[in-house]
């Protein structure tokens, strides 16, 4: 077949960031073609039937970080997206029969059941976190300062951007708090703020979600902050559910992109990025078909891009060295469960708002720390951390009448085993452990399981391209954040090979269903192709 050469942009991967980027490029009038390896769009943001009659969000499972500007710009509501908020935010049942239920109008009262001082401190804590999160929220849809030794004027301009961020934090009295959040572990920070374990557990969970670390690992406070910058339906710090599952988001994005002339080809895996005379000029499909374009945009993790897709001889030595030390790996074991009935918790037995919340099964920070230590020693936590969502309480399209689906986001498990054994050997054992863990908090849960889907880090990489199961495409550590994501000098989505761009979660601001890397990369491509 002849090469296709009338494209402005060829985009690798139809995950949510790729679709976001493609839609913006199409809206700018560029000719765009998206190539997706799987049989449908969405990447890890999909809804699939995992048991006859039962559908669920297979990997990504909750809405809260998707940027409102993207929803507006792409007119996602017009294209069928509908988001409903949880009626409560988090439910923490405890082994002793007590519970903590958080959400608007109830959190402080619930905390006071355990410690009156903590209830008062919570308001102050939230105000401090919100000040810092507000500044970070304003940075999400902009490229970070591109710090690299270059011309004096460029360096001063980029340092000026960094100074402006510091000024914003100072103006909202958030500079000291920001330094604490970037430097400390979440555990130390929360221990300084609160005395009672339940509120520390609810808040600390966000520091380990998708993060193979203890809440006492230095830098984990930032991961907590990363999850605090979101909103749903205009309410900050609130999580929601997309009717029809997370795939409803990417289906709406695909429709928006198609409306602006974007062509999306599924079952079209890319084998290689074409680099000619030092410039990216297209890609080669697995079947050998070349697809040429003025720009190549990659919605894959940076290691896969530079270690598998770009020819080795074309990768600059500095980027090759960076990718050898790039940290990517998750402690995530993901399950989707078909249930004959709603789980019942002795701590709060009747059906209620708590069933619509994120149900956290991890009673304390010390429990989470031990889960991480067990994983490092044995390969998986003997007493795992689980967040369970039951989206069918908000969306009856996911399960037959009277039945339910549950999402289990489980931690910690090792991406790979030191003894050389495989996840094919351990998958069902670990899945049984996760079901038994829920059973301990909700007796009868195990008997209500009709069917289940179990996804180890190996499966998350094999199916969705998440490196070692890493939902962020790379750890959210200080050396891999902001101007250093994916590498100093290339934080503006332009990679070291001219014509090559990165729009996935390995670029700023990182992972989660935000759409932000796709939005920001599109602005770089548009500037380079249309505004020169």
C-alpha cells in the first residue's frame, strides 16, 4: 500500500488524552488520523461487558479530574455525556462496627464521633489544602516552565513563569503549605494534623491510590494533593459517575473528534515511528503500512515511545538515559464483580447514600503501611487496601434489575515477582483474597458474587498499555513532575525529535482521567503547525 501523506497529524492511541488532543486539532482545522491498537476507542477509560448482562468501567472507574474546560470545549454533554455526583463521598467501615461517612454537610459531624478536636481541625486543613490545590488547578491546562539551559532570554522567561507560580502561592498564603506537601509523606502530614485514625485513613487513601508506596513514603503527600484538584458538576473536591460508565466519556470524545473531521482507525497497531533526517514524519503500522504526517503525537507512555517505537539510533542519548531510570509501576489489582444483591455492612446495614460512595476498606495509615511492607516482602498485601464502588446504585444501565456491579481497586501487589513466578500463577489466589477482604466488612458479599473479572498489573499492561500496571504512565515523584515530566527541557509536550509530541499521562500533569495532557499537547501542535 502507498503511504498516506496528506495528513497534518497522526496520533498513536485513542485513549482519552489522545481523543482530547485529536478533537482540539480537528477543531483547529488540522487533518488528523488516530490509530488505535485495540478494537475500540477509550484506552483504559472504557465500559465493557465482563459477565453476561453486567457492564462496568473496566479500568478507570470514577469521575472527578476531567477538566471542565474540556467538557465545555468539546461539548461532551451534547455528545451524550452525563455525570451524576455521589450522594456521599467516602464510607469507611471499621472492624469494630463503627464507621465514618464523609460528604457535603456531614464530614465534620462524622469526624466528631471520633475526636472533637479533629472535626475543628478538618475545616482548617481543608482550607489549607484548597489554597494550594487552587493554584495547582490553575496550572493543569498549561505547559509547565520548560527549564533547560538555552538562550539567556528563554531561560529568564521560563524562570519568570516559575516565579509567577510562587507568587500565586504566596498571595493565597499557600507557599509554606506547598513546600510541606511536596516534601513530606502524607502519613507524617496527616499525623501532624489529626489524632483519630479514621479521618487519616480516608484522607490518606488518596496518597496511595495507584501509587506503589506507603503513606509514609516521602513525597506521597503530593499524590494526595493530585487527587484534590478535581471537581464534578462544578463542585470542587467531589467525585461522580458517568452514566453508562467511563466509556461514556471517551465515546463522547470520539463523537466530538469525528464532528471535526478526525478519522479514527481501530485494530491499527503502530510498529514504529518514522524518523527521517532527524524529524518524525509518520508511523509504520504492524502490517507494514506507512502513514505519513507533518506531526506525530504519541498517547503512549514515554518508555514505550522511546524504547520501542522510535528507532534506537534516533533517540537522543540524554532521553535514552532518562528512560532507563524512569520509574513506572503500580501496586494495583483491579476487579469488576457481578453481584446478585447490594452488599450489606453491619456498620451501616440499611441501603443508603454510603452505597454510592467510595467505600474504603483500610482502617488506618498503619494498616496501609503494612500493606505496602507485605507487598515488598511477599509479592502482595496479606491484608490489602481496597476501594469499592458500586456504580449501579447511581446507574441502573450497568446490571439487570435487582443486581449490581462493583468496582474493586485493590492494593498493594507487585508488578513482577522476585522469584520469577508469573501473574498467571497467582491471579486467582489474589482475587480470592480481595473477595475475602470485602467479605470481612460485608458478610454475605462472597455468596452474592455471580461473576468476576480480575486484572493484575500484568493484565493492565497487556490490555491497556499501562507500564507495569501504572495508571499514571510514570510515578508522581518530585523528579518526574511538572518541568521534569517526562524530562527537563521537554515538559512542553515537544519531544527532542522535531515533529514528535507526547500527549499521554507521562506528560504534565500526570495520570487520572483529566484530558489535560491531550489538551496541552494539542496547543503545542497547533502553535507549531498553524502559527508559524
